[in-house]
């Protein structure tokens, strides 16, 4: 289980926030990079577009770089052959 960490941020002029160095390092972002502020049922979360994509597609991620489309086509062809189509 991930340990909860808290960071005290202060809103500066024009609504700007300074993201602490440790958070920027953890998010792997640097000056000029874009981050996303996501609101869900649990509150607001600061993340990157890539991290959000990985979280959304995590169950589909494959280390072996398999072609999921070809896997599906192969499965359907096998099903059709078994049914004599």
C-alpha cells in the first residue's frame, strides 16, 4: 500500500502554485512540462498525461509488446475453425 504524503502549497499571485521538487521528480516533470489536475470522487490529483493514460490502460499494458489486434483476430479465426465456419 502506498504511504500517503502531504505537501503544504501556497497560492501565489495569479493563482500560481509551486510544485515541490520531490513531487516534480516523482512525476518526472520539469519547467515547461504540462501537468493535469484531475478531479474525481476522492478529490483533486496532480498527474501527467502519460501517467493518466497508463492508469487508464494499465490492464492492457504488455511488456512483450504483443499486437493485441492480431491476438484478437487469431482468437476469432480459431473459434471459427472450431465451429466449422
